[in-house]
């Protein structure tokens, strides 16, 4: 296949990832929250490309963490979501980005 010929796109899959971790550095405890919106492009032939559309990370010393942060378990969740939910979360990220650390979206089961 010539280099400049495009490979047909088979599908786009939308993901929302969020996580929390408590860790220690030099005797100080930290809480880290992370959220990301990504799209995964699959081309015919199985080639995949992942694009991060939005990402946010927040780290606080344990003594400055909110109660809402503290009650979350340590976790990593990756949700397969619809295009509509993806873009809805993207809109929320513009005004209320910190709220996405606590959102559980409707997920597409596969």
C-alpha cells in the first residue's frame, strides 16, 4: 500500500479513566487523583491509535485532602462509554474539572 494512502477507519471507542492513589514520599503521605478522556481509533487490519482529549491530575498532602478525597478507595477505573457521554464529560471538564474525579458514568459493556 502506498505511504500516502489512508487506511480505512473501522471504529472509534471512547473511554473515561479515573484513579486515586495514596502514597508516601519522604515520610509525607499524599493523595493523587487522576482523570482522563481518551478515544481509541481502530483501523482495518487492527492498527490502533489512542488520543488523549482531556487529562487532569491533582495531588495534595494528606492533611490538605478533602473528606470527599479521603473516602474514595484506591482504584483505577476505565469505563468504555458512548460518544454522547464522552462529549458530555468533556463539556463538564471545561467548567467543573474536579467533579470528574467523583463521577461514575454509564458504561458500555463488552
